[in-house]
C-alpha cells in the first residue's frame, strides 16, 4: 500500500508525503527502522528507540530542502521538518494523535490523547 501511495505521489510530482502508521521493520543489527526504498523519495523518521508512528517522504528532485527539527519536541509521536523553499521557510508537523479509548466503554470519561 505504501509503495502504491509513493508511485501515485511520484506521478503527480508531489514533493512531500506524510504517512501515519508507516510500514516499517527494525534492523536488529543496526538498531534502526527502515521501509521499502523508493528511488524518488527519501524517508524521514522520528529519531526514537520506539517504533515510529509517523513518517515523511521527501521527493529527491523537489525544489525544496528540509531539515529535521528534533530540538522542537521530544515527543515520539511528533515529526517536525523545517522546509526551506525558494521563497519561503516553514515548519511541517506530522502528529500522530490517537485517542485512547477508556477501559470502561460505558464511561463518559474523555480518552487521553498521545500528544498533549
């Protein structure tokens, strides 16, 4: 599914693709997460020991540059990129904010979110 998404994005010349719950595997020897590579996209993942729940793909031929900004948050469910375009600079956030269900389903209590 993820490869299909990237092929569609490539056909439309999409520079940035944000993914929730990406297909990833852990290289146990290196201790790093990886996914199927795509020739036209670079994979950016949060730097974390836990399995990343967000990912951003940046098209290698894009007219923008990017810089990962881990210094802005220590939350593993938040991936921040600083995008440096030809005319502007901005922050791009990919936030995984799953609402956890209350243990007692009859409870009216609000669920806790993963990012405050």
